[in-house]
C-alpha cells in the first residue's frame, strides 16, 4: 500500500529541495560507468517532479550541477550537459501538460551554448505555468550566490541607491537567485551522505533535513512520501520551546 494516503495535505511543505546524490555509486555497483548512473537518475527526477505536482507542492528545487562539478572528468561533465539538453527537450511537453514552470538558479550563462539555448527555450515555453515551479540548480553554489548578492548590494550602496541601514534579511533575500520563492521547509539528500555541499546555504537556515541511504537512481515516489511523512512528524520550533507552540 502506498504511503501517500498518510500524508496530511494541510501540512505539505510548499518548497522541497533535493540533493540528488549517488548516481556514480549506483552505476559502479552494477558494473557500469558513472554516466549510466546519471542517465538512470533522470527517471528519479521525473518521479519526484510528478509526485510533488500530484501532491500540490508549489516549488521543487533540484541540485543538478554545482559550480564544483566542473572539476569532474571532462567526459562526465560533457555527458551531464548533453543529458540535461536531451532531458529538457524531451520533457517540455510533459511540463506544459502538467502546468509546471521550469526555472533555474545559478550562473547558467556559463553552460555550453547548446544546453543554454535549450534551457532558455524551455524556460520561455513554460513561463505561464502555475501549478508548480521546477527549479533546477545549475552551475549553482550557495557561496557564489551569496558573493553575487553582496557584490550587488555593495554596488547599490556605491551608486547611492541604498544605504547601509537599508540592509536587512529581506533585502538580502531579494538579491538571491531565489528572490520571491519561499525558503524550503524540507531538504532531502539521497545516498547516505550528510552534507550540504554548498546548496542553498541561506535558504536552508530553518529547513528540516531528511537523509536517505537510497542512491538517487533508486529514489522514487514512495521515497519522497517517506521524506514528507518524516517532515510532518517533526516539531518545527524556530527557536521557541515546545510549550510556546501549543
Ligand atoms: C550526483 O551523483 C548527481 C549529479 C551531480 C548530477 C545529477 C544529475 C541527474 C540526476 C541527471 C540530470 C538531471 C536533470 C535535472 C535532467 P554523483 O555522481 O555525485 O554520485 P556518487 O556520489 O555516487 O559519485
């Protein structure tokens, strides 16, 4: 029986962030190369997107390529870029059919031209969709996002459009790639690693973390339901005491 029926739809996280990890290890276990793991990982992306949209999650952010991932072997980077291009091209129709808007966070201008072109096309083609935002973190890292925000704020001060006194959390929020998107209530990482890996450093300040041993290509709808149920069984205190919340 599916765990889906146990989910309290009134207490659904509005934003889920996912670190998709373990593609390489999954492939190695099967005696295949790492790229096979990434290719198989796309089915898990599809399942997760579908499950989130069906439940009514409003924003889903997936860490697809970090600024540090450029350091991987060249053939793997190139295969990941091609896979991204191919997946986006194949999925535009389904995204539109399901009213899902594709967005990105990260410095996408540094992606290969062909991937960037396909990506921009998909972003434009899905821009009017309202059911859920699928946000791909591409050439993203939390530290580079914060550095960019600080530079932009410093420039605004230099140009005297704002003053130091104007700086507050809301202003910093507005200079991040995620401006206008609520912070994730739940962050899921697959493959048993318990690290943040430079993902959404500011935005995850109060998120609940869920770690599963499942390698990304084995992640599926039931795994997602498990993570949401774990989230729903936790008490989010935001610095207060249990008694204050009652
Ligand atoms: C981590 O596994 C995975 C990635 C760095 C890439 C994730 C990409 C995909 C699932 C495919 C494309 C995605 C989209 C959105 C179309 P790893 O290689 O770090 O695994 P390992 O830790 O076992 O080596």
